[in-house]
């Protein structure tokens, strides 16, 4: 169908917004790329990709890396804390979820009219949230910190909080690393401080985009969107099982695929 | 175009498993066309296209791609993966669009990798 939709839409999000589908993406305000120069084309590319993958936006807290360059004070104030995004997010949720719950606690107070469906729904969810938040279906996200990246020399990039993010996702560093390297089309390894050092120059955004896809593919439960899943290897197949709803699916093994020989003279012909 | 028509046969029916199935076939990942990007020295990059059907003339496709995007490229023979098209620069979007429009690959069979 709609053949003009870019391919990666499908691939990136698989149409589901992993953490919080209710939330409509906010225009990423501060997309100032690290002046650490990446070719312009790539930067624009990147931005497109990201805007496409919407849902996981929420995955990364204050994702526009807290730049040391003050961007514009207002937005800084809002976003400085990890919770920056959360703020307006809650607002969004409120509107949608409990739109009918106004100031005076309950709209039906003081009248003997029937409850409206929406009101009841809102009410039940409020109660649920208070008592059994885990049942309320709020994907109160596991928030991921944005990747922190350093450059090592001119040809290598160090992904500083790699381990950290693996832990957040509850995934084996090896697995995450395999995916990252395959997608980046490069090689790399952990250094003494458990940082991931990869060959090539990459911006935090690059890692972020890939991690997002990783999460879609290897972390999020398709059924309930919960990130609370276990990835196991069952006779040569990787299997993803959801701790929350119990559903499972097999996931693709990570394959690096073709890697061109670069460096000294491209191979071939 | 004609390829696409086929897909639309039952436009109203929503198959809740469509996605899951699609993903499953991804597990085999055999029939996917993979479009990847790789960094070269400096800010240069390279796009590779792997997994086109063997029946196609790679050289012919390559020629069209090169002409279309004004970039250089080559067909490489990989011992395991067979023939792979390499293009200079990041042509992932371009290639994907081209392959779909030319009816060479269906959109859902293309996997774009990279950062
Ligand atoms: Zn689940």
C-alpha cells in the first residue's frame, strides 16, 4: 500500500510505539548536531530516520544530549533534569487518559446523574493506578539515558555508557554489541573500563537510532509493549518471552551480513 | 506498481498477525534484501546491497543505480553471500526507493540497516 512511505517506517517501529504509543512525538527541539562534524547529509538523514521512529522517542530521557552549549535557556530549564521529557509527557497522558477528570476531583460530584462511560473508565484506571500501578497498563517507561560518546583519536568512537544501557535493557552486552557493530558496519570491542570502542566516527544519535531498533526487535514485547522480557536461546533460535503477558516470539539472529573491505583499497574488480 | 496491486487485494481486512509473521520470516532473514551502510576513511561512506535474487543481472541493476544516483559502484563476489552491490556514499534511501519502484524488490522485503 501507500508506496511512498519510506521503508524504514516499517522497520524501525514496526508500527508500534514501544513505550508509550499514546504519546505523539514532540518536535525535537534541539537537534543541534554535535559540531564534531558529521557530514551534513548524514545528519539530515539521521533526523529523518528519527522522526520516523517516533514511539521510542520516549525511551531516551532528555535525549537531545545535554549539551554543554546552552541552547536557549527556557528549554534548558525544562529539560535539564532527566525528567524533562516526563513533564510534558504526563500532561499528554492526562489529557488522553483522564480527560474527563477535572479540578473538582469528580465531575459527577454534587449531582445524581449517571456516570458517563469515559468517566467510569477514567475512574477505574485511577483506582488501578493508585493500588496496582502495574496493572494499569501504563507503560511507565524504562527510561534510557542518551548514549554518551567520546572520540578516540580521529578514527574511533567510544560509547561510554554502553554497559549502563545494556543493564537498563537487561540484555547481554555481547548481544547488544553484536547488533550495534553489525548495524554500524564496523568492528569494535570493550575496553578496560567496559566502554565500547568502535572503529569509525559516530554521533550519539547514531547509537541511539540503532539501540532503538534493537529495543524494538529484541526487547519490547510486541503484544503488550512491555520491555520486561527475557531473551533466551532455545536450540539455536533466539526467543523473546514477555514477563508481563507471557507471550513469546522468535527473533532474528544477529547477522553482520556483508561487510565490504575498506581501508586499503576497496576489494573487488 | 503491479507488485503493489497484489498486496492490496484485501484492503479492508486487517491481519493482526501480519506483523508477527513478517517478523518471523525475518528470523530466517533469507529473502530479505539488506541495504547497509559502512563508514570508510574520513567522512566517506559506502552502501551495500545484499540479497537480490540471483536471477537478476546485478551488473544491469548496478548500471542503473550508478546512473540514477550519479555515483560509482561495483559488484563484489562474496564467498558466502554471493554477489553484493557496492555503491559510493550513503545511497540507502535511494537504492531502496529505486528497487521498489523498479519492481525488483517489494518494500517489505527490504531491510535498511545502519545508523
Ligand atoms: Zn507482553
